[in-house]
């Protein structure tokens, strides 16, 4: 299948449909409006569900309802709207329901700006909602990867009965690149959704979707069940890419658009005889700790580069576990650095080690 | 002219058709199986405000979407000219809208070429095709794509209901090319 | 000798408005500024900006302003008015901000009888985010999320906001006005004056709904937009006073 030039948001919408999305619930917010706009037409034309909800809070609760009734449901929003959805996401994770949440990240905090950012990292990985839960979170760096992971997300969500979030910065949502929407994805061994409220059962067989566990021992049992699931996900679902690791003197850790910018930085450094590699997380939860075990002995330091004032840095420090010096480079507010800025950050590190 | 990769920034105010110019280049690149990346940058206002987009066209996979300096900057209004003139690579091209920008500062080491796109478009009978005039000028200066390739993209983009606009847009592209051919030798 | 017959109200700053050509936000801003000036309350007013095209209204009104999250202006205004009861507090919201995400906050502010004035610019669309369907989008009206036109079956009927608020006991004054010609602009100004006056007299919650235009997202010229507002919007959203507690006795 040939490649088609598409805007990130449109590619996300089409990929979701190809991944089997039955229902979309959303609300307007810059910079992801092309997703609900595309789906408002597509879903209605194909007998599927589309609702522009009255708010992001309402939308995530519609997702909860649809997912609870056994269909593949999704929503999309941007940072301040994702903040509104946290209660709903906690409920969905607690009730062990699958769904896809797309976050096209913009500058914050508060209303912030509309330009790209990665300042939702903590909101995504440290749970913005209450209780012991996690969302499985992907942070693709280009449109092809985004399309592939959106398609796969419904399989993963159904397999683990957990919300999956795909976090792209606003640049990825707005940029256009050629994509192949029909690349095959890994299918999982999925069981029938015997827990879903399909409106066909009574008595002992009836299905109840809830997150209430008033007895503390019961709630502990439930939380430990979720905990065991998350351990399994951490073991099996870490995804990352290693770039230019051989004989590297420094390693950059970056994801999304920042990692693409850093790829150019690595080329510029190579031209100057400085060997720099990169660990590129593709999942930000579970964090790809395993990648840090593949850092070669030649490395003298790690540079964590983010579009924020430093949120992933904590996971880098944890994964590093005291082995190497760790520096931080960040631009925030929607400002995108030029590759030369990261080159300078590496050179500064060279002077320090 | 390095045909391995081209970085182009197009800037103006919302409503001047800045995005379309960049997208057309990206579509043409896709048609020819090249790597390409287009992205926009704009303020929240629907009209007025500033708008710019960047396109990279390359034979290799594209790394950073953002670049410090462009091979070509196309500036459609004065604030865009002021902002992006310093961001042209040495030996690159600064192509600007002479109808709105008169006697601008000319940075050293780059080719600075003005085209009176609004005047040309008005003369053609449709002020809205000014952006295609500068597209024509760009094609004539760089030969990045043939006129046919761009017209093919134009026809696809104009789509249903807008076929009647195809001819005037093609005329605009030709007028832009002609202007460059006529004034060649007069640019610095 | 030259005589000044008209000048910009002191209720507005000198900042140039960033609204699209033909947008009626500018007129509403002017009316508010003039009323605040005429009632002599500019220096004790606090406005609450919402999220929509008017997100930067805090640059234009010449009084203290707070910016609220999308839909929360009435809650923010409640916090302000309860804390500063001698201030004149108003919100400036669109049909998406108030009618969609902010409906609960607005209804409850009205229900509690908060002494605030709510200015609702109803242009039947989400303007700033590029033209999505709003609660007040008309049947058949094409928007980016109702590309085949709003349909009753899929999307329900357009929301009649003034009518809803009129039913709330502590809503003191609710009127729907239009801006499609000078006579209506003058009538709108009178309505706005009454709303603010009721606030000063501590009569309760007041709301003025302005039938507004959005030429760019409606795909019309400014003149076409005014015509459509007059012919199509007013047909579905009749102008008039929906609630006036001044008629009632305590």
C-alpha cells in the first residue's frame, strides 16, 4: 500500500477506525480538533458512534459507559482537557475497562498555550487521578509510529483490560508526513468480554461494572490484583529504541518530537567527532528501564532532554540508579529547541565529566 | 542547490494561503516517493495574526522537524520578512511579496527576490491567488518540482466544487514563473 | 469650534481588538464599556473572561479581570462576588462555554441567585477552535463536527438558553437581544443597562443573550452573516424579555 500525506490528527483518527474503534466521544480543544472533526463524519457514515460531548468530563464518562458495555471506545483531547478526564480515567482503570485516550499535548500549566509540549509526563505516568492505578502510555515520535500504535492500542487495551493513552506533542498532531495506514499490527489472544454489560443477563449471570469496594480488605485485594497486572505489563511491554549506541560517549534520553530534534543533534555532533547515542522511550509507562542496561561502558554521562522543566528526569534517575552522571536539557511553554542547542548541552557536559 | 534535502519556511498572516503553499510542496514530494514533513505554527486568532509553516523535502529520512536556517524563506508580509530574513542559510533564497514589502533590508550572502504577488493576482482577476504567484516564482527559481507536478497536486486539492478555480490558479503559477524569468539578472 | 460627538468609551482600553472582521464581539464589548462608564462603576468592576474567541477580553475591558477555565466563569464569578460583594461582577461567555461545558456552573449560579451579570454571545458555533457544532447550532447548519448539517436525531435540538434560565426562580432578569442593525444595538444596550442596574440593586442573577455573528466559521461575508442572524437565528431564538423579577413583588 502506498503512502498518503496526512496530518497527524487525521492519521490518528483514521488509524483508530482501522484499529476497530466503535465509538468516539470528544470535545473541541486546540490542537486536536481534526480528530473529532474527521470522526464526526466518518463514524456517522459508517454506522458507528460519535458524540461531541458537552465537556471532556462528560466525554470520558461516555467512554466509561461504552467500554463497560463491551465496545471499543476512545476519546481524544489536549492537556487541560486530559486534566479534566482524570477522575474518569481512574474509574475506567479501577473497573478494569479497556479504552484509548489520545492526548495531543500543549503547553501548560493552566490554559497555558497551544504550542507543543511534553509537560503532561507526570500527569500521565504518575496518575492524574486518585488511587493505585496506571495507564499504559505510548509516546511515538513520527506519524507512521503513531498510526501503528493507535491501531495496536485497542488490542493492548482489550488484552489487559486497561486504559491505553497515546501521548503525542502538538507538533505530531499538526504535522503532515506520508503514512501507510495498512501496516499489519501484532494481534493479541483476546478473550470474549464476559464482564461487559450487554443487557442480556439476569440473576447470578448478570454483569456489574463498578469501582466501589467499601470493605478495605476487598479494596486491597482489588488493588493488589491491579498491581499484579501492572507488574506483568512492566515485564512484557517496555518499548524503546536504541540509536547509535556503539562506542557512544554520551547518551541522550528523549521521546516524541524532542527525540527527532535530538537525532539531528546527534548527526551534528558526529560531524564534530563526538559520539552520542540515544535511548528513545516508546512506552513512557511502563518506563523502559531495561534500555539502561544496554548502555555501553564507553559512556560518560546521560542527558535527559524534554519539552518541559523536567518530568521524565525522575524516571531517568531511577533507571540510572546512580551509575552515570545525569544532566538535563529542557525547553518549555511550547518552545521547540533547535538541534544546535542540544549540541551545546552535550558539549557543556563534556567539560564537566 | 542541494537536491538531497530542501528546507523551506513560508510565512505571512492568517488568510494569505501560507499553509497551502507548504502543503502543496509536501504533497508533490509524497507523489514522488520522497521523504517530507510539513508543520504549521500559528496564533489562536482565525484571521490576522501571524502564520508560518515549514516543509522539509528529502531523499533520506527526516530527523528534526525544526531547523535553525532554511534553504528558502518565502515571506508574504513585512512582520514575517523581519522575523525570517535572518533565518535563511548562506547561499539560500529569500523570496518576498513586493506588493506589501517595499525596500526591505537585504541580508548579505543570500539571494533576495521580490515578486509583486498581490498586484499580479489583482491583474489576473482574483486577489486570492497571490499565494500561487509566489509558488510559481519558487518553482522557477529552484526547479524543485515541475509545474506539472504542482498542478497535479493543485487539482487534487481543489477537489469537488472548486474545479472552476483551477485555471486561475494555474495562470497565477505561470505568472509567478514569468516574473522570475523576466527579472532574472536584476535580482541580487 | 470642534465638538466631540462620539468617542471611545473609558470602559475599554486602547488595545486593538483581535476579532475577525464582521464579528459582533466588538459591538458587545463597546456596549459593556459604555454601560460601565454610564453607571459610573468602571473602577469597581471585576470581569471574568471565558475560553473562546473572547479569551483575551481581559486586554480590552478597562477594569480588573480574571481569566476562567473553559465553562467555569460563573463559578469563578461566584467566588469573586461573594468575596467582594460591593464590586460589579460580570462574565463574558460564548454559547459553547456557557451552553455546553459551563451549563452546570451557570445554572447553579442562577439558582443561588448570585448577584452577577452574565453576558452570553450566542453565535451558534465554536469560533476560536475552528467552527465545531455548539449547543445552539441550528438544525441543518453545517459545522466541522456536523458536516452533513445538524440533525435532530443525531444531535438533538438547538438549546434555548434564555428560556431555560428564565425558569430559575432567582434569575432576576433574562433578555435575548440582537445586534443585526443599529436599532437592535440600541435595544441591546438598554437591556444590558437594566441587567447591570439590577445587579447594583442586588436583585439577583441577570443574563443578556446576544444573537451574534461568526462570518468566518459560517462561511459568509459580514453582511450575509447579519442577514442570517436576523432571518434564521431570531426565528428560532425569539428576542424579548424572558424574565423580569422587577415585575414581581417580594
